[in-house]
């Protein structure tokens, strides 16, 4: 897979990982440009159907990242996210969705270097796994929505 | 039909050096619903903001995407600009092209492509934004200050003097903190107690300050302007109203061999004790761990000798519940003890002491009444070695940062030693001398040039005992790493300043962030040094990182100014990015089916039940309702809701799904 550039979507919380990724920038630590960050108030807000949606839309890999346990800005959102992730992971395994393509992690606002590491690691591993054609095959592409803009 | 304006910022060259900003603006201009796009050197500058304002007015924009730095930096700036031009501020979103793109990627097409993608997802989001109105909440004009060291004292006095109520809590029996332990202070060598104790008294007598010593924060709930604090007032085992502080109990207490915390273990105290003579309040507490009555069940001598019958053995901890509008965290720091250093004997040599212990030896009110005597045999040391950076700037010890105060206090210690022990020889082993500050460098030069302190640039590899002397092995790196061996009588380690034990738990209680060393994290390292990420909670002093007295005082006044600013208004405006449960016409009322899973998810107890009744008063449906005063907008309920009846403003289902779809669907 020489020419394959994976598309990675990152669902991150505003308080820890988004700020951590900001710190990566402030520290000028370089990482792969394949990732697109979507900001949420808290990982507790992340509805895991969004992950399936992202795969359906063509994502090859997904990062979900929030505050470390006990550090949640809202006390417990990350615990809910973690518990939901454990459930969701078994569901994915059952349905045959490749959970190697989803990286669940904690990155605090002080861990700029860790964020760069996580992105680089997932980009490298997805590059090895190749494009997620299997998922795209089973999903019917929706008729292109006419923008309501 | 949306009319979105896209404004791409170069940020000088911060963005434009790696991203083709003109191309981003040009591509964005072609998207459905985008009617205006432009790139400009500094969007946040006055002319930059004018471009946005004029475009809103002239083109009748219904939404704005500013593609520049992190929204954590400038979102308020641009939302305000939009509001000034008559657009609802919540119709403005930011694409993070700097921190998340230009600063972290190389200059190539992929980077510009990413920038374009980031803009596109926010264009799709902003199309689905709704106009929102800020929420107004009342402000409780009382501040809670946690920690009664110099930072807490300064913050309390400044807030109290601006006319607001303050509750100051301190975990020890007296306020004063580490500053009260110091002998003299650099760079003026004025006595620490002399400048501190009048302030301590002022705190105790101030009509606006309620002082709770021997008290700790139990819990804090709520949000800016409206916190509910529970304070545990630990039992002092005395009736403070009756106690006159005569000191009879402390003189008669038979249990006299307890290491004194105030003297850093170099002196002793009794079980019923006042930590130091100038303590505020000057009333004793009983240390129940050491008191003979609590450990063995008899004694009660203090009760017998107390002339006012103020001893209360059965007193219990008291929980005080109070409402406060702001919190200042000033819990300070601690220093590593000598047992942290295997190479310096794991703390087994009593003549190797910490800098803070040296302060007590040098203090006129200390265990040696200000004479420098070594702890082992009370002899006056003829040769003394000071070791800078003991633990600090040492990756292997897990403390890579500089503790900042040591270079200065070591110079002070060596100077005090030279003044107090004429003819004594002092050596300072250092890595670098960091004396940044007004009159600081001059102070160090004075120690070297006027007082004859020997500064040796190099590290100490080992200290061991031989024939009653401490053999200090080191190297002088200015003499080609020549080995140096000094037979010293006493060694003072400038041990690293570290976060308090329990700082992490306290941070979690308050929901403030902390760094990897457990120091509390400021909201922005440069522009918000006294704020935390949690609105209404501020930082002062060394709980944020090691710092000296002038800096702690300045920071405390800064935090106090923030609190006074907050209290200058009767109502606060809060971001309306909170959860709402949908409402529909009768008889459906809402798609909510009343399972109340959201209630179990909500960490703020913000979800209530609302009943809908028919004409005869029968309840026909019970659905969830969000209390906008309590909701903090985390959105955990949203992910819980099985019928998708609850949504969070600013991060709605529609917005998030359209972001994901816009990301990956090429237009």
C-alpha cells in the first residue's frame, strides 16, 4: 500500500484532547496530516453511531480521545464514554467491524507529544491494514444530499 | 438559504508558511451556501475584524467561519465581532488552521488539503447553527480562598478590601504557610515574620474575612457565581470562644517529644500545641494522633489546668455548607525530603538537611534560636556545603523542571551562614545560577564577592560519613571536571519544590486541570496565568508551579482582581451551549418517553421531570426537562438518550453528523 493515504477522523473532547492537540501545535511537534479533528464538549457526548457513520462515509481509521480517568471536566463523561466503548467494541466484533481501526485513548491538555504519537501510530497501522474497503462495500452510498444551505 | 462568510487568516506567517491560504479561501468560496470568502494577514487585528463586520453588514451573512487559530484562543474575539455587526454570536465558528494544521505539518499540498477540509466541516456545521441567547445567572458575592500561605493571605485581603466577603480555609492550625517558616527573605534580607505577621493579624481582624483554620474542603459543586462548598472544620478539641490563648495547656502537656512540623522536625512540640508563637489564631489544637488521652484513654491534664474550661475532648468535626461565587486556590507546594536521595545517604545522616530545615536553624525563633548548629551534636559547622538542584532539573528523578527559588535562597543561606559563623567556610555546588529578578543577580554577586562564599560549578556524585565528617564528592566542571572532595560538617540540599500530596485529589474535587507534576494548570500559560479551565476558579502562588514570594503575591493580587471583576456584576452571562429536551404540540408534548436514563447520566442533577396534564388535571405524560442554571453542557445525556429527544445546543446531532459527512465526502 505505497500510495495509500488513510483518512483518519478524530472525535475528541474540548477540554483535554483538543487542548492537548493545541499544545502539540504550540510545541511545533510534527505529525501526519491524515487526521481531521471533530470537537465535542466531552467524550460523554460522543454517540458511537457517529463512528459507524464515519466508516460509512469512507474513514479508514478513527480516534476517540478525552480526558484521563478522574480528570473529566464534567466529572464523569469519560467514564460513560469508556463504558460505552467496551460495549460498542464487543458489538463491533460481533458484527465483523475491524476494531483495530478504532483507537480509544486518553490525552490530557499537557500531553502534546502523546497526541502526535497517537496520530502517527494509527496512521502507520492503518497504512498497513489498507483502505477499509470491506465496510464501504456493505454500505450503500447514500444519494448525494442536496445541501440545504 | 444560508449566506456563509469564510475568513481565512494568515496569522502573520504562522499559517501561510505551510498552508496556501488564498487557495483555502478560493475553494471555500465555491461551496454551497458560501457567499463570501477572503484571506487576510491578521483576522484578529482591528482591520481584520472590520473585514468580518463589514461583510456581515454588506453581504447580509447568516453565518461566519473564521479559519485561524484555536477556538480556545480567539473564539470569544470573533463571536464578539459578529455580535457587534448584528449577527448572533453563536452563528460564528472557528476552523483551527494553526494549532491543528500549519504548526504540526510540513508545507505541502496535503496540508493545504487538510486546511480546506477543516474549513468545509465548519461551513457545514455553521449552516446548522442556531441563534442562541446567553443565559443570565446571579452571582454570589463571596469568595472561597483555599490555603492560608502568603498567596492566600494576599488574595483574601485584596478581595476583602474591594468590599466582598471572603472565606479563607487553611488545613493547618495557623495561617502563614511556608513564608512563616523562613528566617530572612531575599534579596533584602528582611525578616520574614516581621513582614508577614501583620498581614496574618489583618486577616484575622478583617470584618469581611471569615477564617477557618484546621479546615479542609470536603466538596465543591455548582458553577461560576454559584458554587456550593462543603468545608470540614476538623475538631480542634477546644472551645475557641472560651479559649484565651493563655498557653497554660501547652506548658503543662506531658507529651513533649513530638517532632514539630513547623520546625521541619528539628524541634519538638506538645500534643496540645500552637504551631509557633505568632500563630493566627493564637489558640491551640489537640493533635489526636499523639495525645495521650486519645491514644491511651487517660491524662486530661490540659482540661484540669485550663482556667476557662475550654477543652472539649468530645468535640466532633463540623461540616460548614456555604455558597460562594468564586474560588481562589492557593494551596502552595512542598519540598522533597532528604530520604528522596540515595546518593546523599537516603536521609540517614542527620547533618544533611533540606533548605527549609536550614531556614528553621537560621531563624531567631527556631529550635537553635538562630544559631547555625548541626542537628546531630549541636556543634557549629566549620565547613558547610550547599547543593543546588537536589532533584530539580534531573530527568532521572522525574523532576525535569527548575524549582526556581533555590538559586536565590542558597545564596541567602550561604550569606546568613557567613554572617553567623565568622571564619566558617561555605561551598555552593551549582549547575547554573538562575538569578533573574530585580536585585537578584546583585544579591548573588554579594554572596560571592562580599561574603566569600565559594561557588563551585559542578554536581555532587555522592556524600558519605567518615570520622564524624560528611565527605562530599563532586566535580568542578570549570576546571575540566576536576574531582573535588570536601570534608564538611553539614550539608544543605536545595531539594526540589514539588506539588503537595493530595493536590491531584483536590484538583479532581474542583474539576480543574493539573500538569504531569500535579501542579494546577493555568488556562493559558501567558494570557490567563491565574485562571483555570474551570470558570470561577483561580490560582495563586506556588500551587501552579514553584515561585518566590514577590511572584506569589503578584499572582494572588491578580487572582483577587479577577474575583473582584467577577463580583462587580450582579448577573453573569453564561454560554447557552446546554442540553434541551425537545417540545412538541399536545398531545405528544415531546418525543421523550420518560425513561429518565438521562437523569442517571447527568453529573449535575440538572435534569428534572415535567408533567403534562389534561383539562381535568390528570397527568398524561411525564418528560425530561433540563434546568439551564445547572446544566454545564457536557452532553453525556445526549449520548444516553434512546429516542434522541435531548440535544445539546451548539453540538446538535444534525451539526455533528453533517461535520462527519462533510469531512469525508469530497465536494
